[in-house]
C-alpha cells in the first residue's frame, strides 16, 4: 500500500478509536423519581482509503490519496431500572417511532410511580 494511504488509514483508525467507546453506545442515565432509564444505541461507521500514482507523456507524473468516513447512530433500546428490577425495552423502526417509544415508556414509568405513591398514602 502507498505510504500516504497507510498514513491516512492509521490516522483515521486512531480517530475512530477515540470516538468509539462504551459511552458511544450507552447514553447518560435519565433519573425519573426512583426509576433510572439508560438509552442504548447502535453505532455504525465505514471508512475508505485509497492512493495512486501515474504518469503520461503529456502531463508528466503525479499521485494522490484520499480517505472518506461515514457513520450513523440509531437508538435501539432503553435499559430501565426501578423497584421492580431491571428490564430492556427495545425500540424498533424510525427515529419518530423511537421518540414515541421513549415517551410511552416514560409515561408508563411515571404512571406506575403515581400509582405506587397513591397506594403508599
């Protein structure tokens, strides 16, 4: 592999290493009363690196290299810890349905908390 392409690949891999940590797939916990909700996401990335050189009689010789990087993050589940234990609620579909699932789950948690508070009174 061309020396420039190798350098590009190594520097790109080093940057990916700083980005892809456990904090990337586990979001900050959300505290709702005695319930803790932790968002879990799927992270995907793609990298491409290339280099080449060539020459012709008219233009002489030349070379070049380049790299490309793309990625995405998608919510996939919520980890919910409350008095009843710990459970995982999966999120299916688009971002809109993910937001609906999160809102619905928070609503269920708040409703259960309200019932528990009323029973304690």
